[in-house]
């Protein structure tokens, strides 16, 4: 234990760097490092561990750093413990002593590389067994370069773009010492009141599964243990997105069949792509908290899904078994969580505190602790840490300039994420000269809401605001007038007057509206998914000038658009696009690129329709064709429809679909059918079109969705080109999860559509025999 807590910062930094030199020399002679390599050797190591050392491996806590002292980050995050240098240094001493004793297995959310090198040096050189620490953080959609928020990227309908951005995040994040990232979030989200919709890939199972796998492949690269790979911790297992009424941390009252049909497939896809970490979710499922749910974490996850890695809790979720009323106290919670299959406790510290005693008193079988430790050591081994504990702790790599390609990828992915919802009279694209443009709204010149939730590490790479990008593109930047008109959530004095004056003086208005970053993400559930009233009032006043209006929406969930916003000539969904946001928006608005994004979730007509998603089951009393008549299933006065359905998105071409054709009328269960349609672009520019394949199983032992996406393809269409786009359908796409929670393939009639969205297209049908 170090005696002095009041070293100067310089002295501490000196000590840290001397320790690093020591570590590198010591490494070569550490016998455990050299011998680890297969499970027999891991077992041998476990035999040498004390109960305390075992429990320590199962504990993850925030890494302390002198950077925390008096930092802006600490001030903005009241949960962050010490804020003075003296207190920070004292706490660091305690943490390092715990590392030395083997009481900590993993550290999270580093602020600097030095603190990681320092901690790893202590772990490897000074702890009894020299087991390396593992480091992680939430590197969700960017590290230094920020890419579009995950929901935006899903709108690209191009999983490969997600793989590439995740790869870039891993390259940047691993250079700063991260061995793992708490990503991807693969929760299917069908209730847009839930703020965390922004972190996932939306409402659809197929799209969600493809993006889950792509992101895992991107984070982990070709080899999990490579120096520029980060292990993916897939979250939140499971059904976190099914929270009742979209209320964050509420229970998920779903059936086991729905769990298998909707919520588990993206996890399976992520595991199949090589993920060996997953995070247990905060919610209950049918009354049992996920983090203490043995059926979920062992029977389903391991026995059924074949998961071989380790499960970590979500920020104290294992301790929260007490608040749920599932465990009687923290000790009980530690026992229940570990026995259920939750291997690592995030932050709470109840594993190191109670597990040794629980074993000694006979309340917990030591074999269960060993099993969790084995999984953790396996994960560390796969991360390459036993071969080289300093594999991602490389200052030269961390200080190297960012690859130029990352910035280009930020722009490419941002452009691909943009969805053109509406474009009456081909108002877009706007010309780059000759027209006076009024850029009105709180997001026109905004610099604080470009990146979205989960981008706290990017400060050194300022993102491009929309007004700056517009000025760069316009031949005469003086033709652009920028007026806020309103704050995001409150009016500003004289704002509307200034906006109306600017609109009147312009040829066209671009209205930049939306939600602030803080209105989306964790713990930001909303009852009304509408734009704040101040912005709606601004839009009404501007629309009353009669000038043509383009709305740019910045948001992280589907919104129920109202009044002048809904009725604007053009609506462009621009999300939070990250480092290259402004440039990407300008690329689309001024027509350098034709938009190709598609909605990964339905935009409802009204908030009260939530949860609204396209793959709803048939009602016994369906309100067909927009009917709002009595005794049919709809909310009073509103058709049972979306304003913009899943899959919708326009381009600058003129696309039409001919009728869907099936290669045969009947197909055997072990056979295949080809389904196709001619897709034409009669417009005058080249575009990309997302051609989607939907099915509906007309009669089944479990009522089937009205439509289900089973395939899609992004195709290029030159001006005037017609393509025959065909898909192959077989058993894998026609089966569903039966009443017994197992996949089943039933014969009968199927409707099928090759279509531009979940509600468009002219279908056909065939029989499965
Ligand atoms: C979130 C997780 C996140 C964790 C660590 C939790 O509150 O639910 O998604 O990975 O914090 O930051």
C-alpha cells in the first residue's frame, strides 16, 4: 500500500512511466503469461486462485485517472466520484491496491491511456498471479471520429457500412487501450417512446440481425485477439427493447414465444458472427429480472443458443435484483445473479464483497464461481491479453493521426443514412446558385447536437454543422440567411418574427427541426413523440408565408409529425450523423448524392399508436384500407396505419415496381421458389433503390404478421434503366416460431411482395405443399 496520497501530479506521472518500463521487462519472465493458452491451462490457473482472486476476476469498475480531477467531464457527470486531484489520487491508490490484490478483473471507461498502462503494469507485475486486466467502454458509434447513430446507419439498409464503421471505431478505440466495447446494442425496439431506439437497428428482426452480425464483425475484425480488434459485448440480453409502454427500465411483459421470434435472433446472429461477451439487461421478462434469470442466462443462452463466452451485468443490474424485489439483500443478489449465469458484475462490487463468503458458508457451490472465472479468463485469452497484456496499450499508436479514410467513411455512412420521406413537386434537390435560402430552426447553426448519444470521446474532432456546410456548397454564400427562430424546447423572444421575415425574403425555406441529443438515448422515454411545441409554432408561422418548405429532421426515434411539419413539401430525415453531419446533409439537399436510406422503423400518425410496427399480427377485426369505422381495430379517428411505414424512402429518381411474379404456383417444403419484379427508374439520374421482399403466411398455427421482411437488396439503377430483381425463397424464410418456441414450417398459402416498403407493392401468392 502506498503511504502518500498527496504526491504532485508530476511525481505521479513519473511513477506511472517508470512502472511501464518495469512492466515490459517483467513480462517476458512471467511464467503464467507464457503458459496460458488452452482451457487445461486456464483450469490449472483457477486451481491456484484464492476465492478472493476468483471473485476479483468477476468484478468490473470504472478506472480512475488524474484526468478526472476538476475535469469538465467530471463536472458534467455528477455520478463521477472524486473531483479534486487529492481525492482522485487517494482513490487511485485504493484502486491500484485492489488490482495488486487481484480484487479487480476489468476496468471501464478510461479517460487516458496512462492510467490503463499503470493499472495493467500493477496487475501483471505486482499481483500474485499476474493475470492481466481487461479494459472496456461504450464505443457505440464512434470514438474520435463519430459515425451516424446506430438507428441512422440501419437506414442505409447496408450492413456492410455498419461493419466498416465498427471496424474504424475498433481501430481508433483499440489504439486508446480498449479491449472491448459494450456494443452493438441489438435490442429490437417497437415502441418509439423508448429513448434507446436510437442505439439499435429499429423494429425489424431481419434488419436487426444483419446489422448485429455486421457490427460484431467490424469491431472484432478478422481475429478477436488482434491489436486493432475490440471484443463486442452484445447487449442487452434480453428483450430490453420490449419495456412496457417504452418506459426505460420497466419490465418486458412478453411471452417466451415472442422472445424467440423477435428478440433473440439478433443476439444469435451476433454470437454466430463471433461475439463472446453479452450484457444482461435491466428489465424483467415475464416477472423475472434478466440479470438473475437462470432460464434466460443458462437454459436459453447457453444450452439453446450455444453461447460460450461470458455474461456481464448492466451497470449494477445484478445488485438491482434487490430493488426489483427478487433478492432480499445484496448478498442474496450476488448469489442469485451468479447462479443464474451472470458472470461479471459491472460496478456494484457485490461479487468481490460476497462471493467468497457465500462459498465458505456453503450457500454457493464453488464450481459455479470457477465456471464464471473460466469464462472470464477465456474471454481475456481470446482478446489476446495472455499473449501480450499491453497489446492495446501503445502510446505511439494512440498518438498517431487519425486515418484520413475514417473521415471519408464518416461522410459516406452519413449520406447513406439519410432518408427522404417526402418530396412534393421535386422541390429537392435545391440548386447551388440563384435561389435565396432561409435556413430556419434551432438546428440550422447548431453545433451541440450533431453526434448523438454515446459520443463523449470525440471532442477533439469537431463535427460539421449544417449552416457551415451549406455555405461551403453555395456559389454565393450570401444567398443563405440563417435564423434560429426558436430554441429546441422553448420559444425565443422575437424568434418567430425574425424567422418569418427571413422566410418572406427567401425563395425557399429549409427548416431544421428535431430533438436534442438529450431527448434520446438512455433514460429519455417520452410520452409524446412529437416535436416540442415551440418548434411546431415556428413551423406554422413559416409555412404561413406560403414559401416552399424543406424540413430537415434531426431525431433519434420515429416522430409523430404534425401540422406544417407533416405538410411541408419535402421532409428529410437526418438523424445525428456525427463528424461529417453538415456535409452529408448538404450532399443530399443540393443533389450531389441521391438519397437511398429507408426507414428502419415506422413513423406513426399519432403518439398514441405506440407501439406501432409494420409486422403486426392480423386482428380478427382489421380496419382495412384506412377505415375508421366502429368495431374495427383502430384508435378513434385514426386509421390503423403508419404515416410513413418501415422500408419507406424516396430517391431523386422516378422509381416504379411492376407486379410481383412467382416462378411456380406451388413449392415443396424442401424446395425453392424465385420471386421477382421489374423495377424501373424513369427519372433522369442514377439512383440506388432498396428492393424489399415481404411475405405473409395466410393461415398458420400462430397468427402471422401482416407482412414480414425476409430479404432485401440495394440495387443501382441508371436513368431510364429497368432491372429484373429476383429473390430465392426457401424453408429458412418461410418458417416461424411455433407455440412450442421452436421453428416450424407449415404448408399453406403465402402472399409475397417485391416492394419499395412494408405497405407498398403489388403482391402475388403461392402454395407451400
Ligand atoms: C447502459 C449500458 C452501458 C452501461 C455502461 C448502462 O447504463 O444500459 O448500455 O453499456 O451503462 O456504460
